């Protein structure tokens, strides 16, 4: 049940056709896990807080550095040296006190990921490296939790939504390895674009409207201002989701 | 056979800003060989020292993945190829 304040606060989205109070109530009940409080994690968490999801858990292990500030809009000059989770928690709480938020300082690993995502309805990939994305993809599949992928480099971004057991997973599409770079090039607005796409997908999934970005890889090319979509299929030999299927 | 390869994600690095390159070939591999003939420096961006496509590259034919037999995948006149790189930043 929505309060009078909530009805007013979310009025402009409640009046969207197909959204309604019912959609807002679904958002209010949803628990979202966000992996990373950096370039992608900033817009994702800000817009999910603003939209009124019920609970957010955000996990990060880093401290704020000056070179983060061109894109990680949750963190400001005064936050340099602070733990990102503390900086994020402070801003997000001020944004919307109606959303429960939990910030955990942790490095996501194969050993702790299942425990970290347990009891959450959705997982958002806002990481800055591929190996951890693979860990999250596998955990999402094993825990049967929808997974919302995003990645950026320079002016480029990628986004894809994964529904375990139904759609292609991240590993069906990304088979290779890339050496994690300590410094990768990125313009601040690129994770803003991709993070907003991820947040849009999360909201659509929770509310149950629209067509999800499943079995499709969206590529954003900011330099040429092009969005291109590629069809992707479940790989029968996928080392993550085909094993899962064989367990069923 | 005339095939178009969209190299827009590589254009500033290897093709002097040219975003679409017209190539000839009846397989993806032949098309990439023709691309390398036109822009030799792109070879290092596509292939490893053993001539194998880098594992972080995906090739799409008319918007669909060419995986698993990428280089042997047949193509026909007017097909469009895209070269996609795996990225991991956030």
C-alpha cells in the first residue's frame, strides 16, 4: 500500500500507462543488489532510489580518488579518500529516505557472492572488470536471479539483460578474456547512458512492462552517436548456463 | 561478392576514420583477410600471433553472431559484418 506522500512523489511515473499504483507497489517490494558504486553504480543507484525501489544493497571495496570524479557522480571533491560505500550511502539516503539502503565494503569473489546476493530479487552489474562480471553472471544463474549487465570503455557501452534459464547469459556472448586494466579510458557520460539503460531495464522487469533487452546485446557508440543491437542466442556449450541446464 | 564491414568501433585506430569498408569474400575469414589487405595495421587488432581471431572479438553477420565457426561462416553478397570488442569497464 502506498502512502499519500509516495503517491505524490511517484505521481509522474504512476500515471504512465501500464505502470500505475500497482507498478509502484511492485517497485516498493523489490530488493536490488548493485555490484559497484563507481561509474555505472552511481547512475543506477541514483535512479533506482529516485524511482522508489524497496531496498538497495550496494557493494564496493574502493576508496574515492580524484580521478574517479569525472564519472562517479555519487562522489564529490570532499569525499576523496573516503570509502565509496560511505560516500554513496550518505548521498543516496539524502536522495530518498523512503528507500532502505545498505552499503557493504567487500570484494566480490566466488567465495562470497552467493551469500551477498541471497534474498535479492535482481542483480545489477556495475563492476569495472570482466572476471567479477563472470562471477556475478554465474551466481545469478545459480541463484535464479535476473542479471542486468552493463560495461563501458571510452565513448562505448554495452548493455544486456539476462533471465536465468530463459535467455542467453553473459558468458554465451562474452567468451574471451581481457586483461583487467588499472586505468581504462572513459568519458563520464558513457556510464551515465549505460547505467540509465540498466536502471530502465530493472524498473521494467519489476513493474512487468515493455520488452526487455534479452537475447539482444545493445552497443552504444557515443562517438558516432549510434545504438546498434545484435541478436544473441543461448550457447549450448556455454560454460556457465549449459551446465546449469544439465543440473535441472 | 561485395560485403560491408562496419568497423566504426575501430575506425579511429586503424581505418583513418572510415567506418564502413567494402570487402570481397565468401566466408567471414576471407572478408577479414581482404580487410587486412586494405588496412594492414588492423591485423594486430584482430588476430593473435598464430592467426587466430582474438578471443575478445565477436563477429556478427547481419546482426547475428558468427560463433562458433566464425572464420568459416559463409557470407553472401550484400551481407553486413560487424566487429565487436569485449569491454569490461564500469
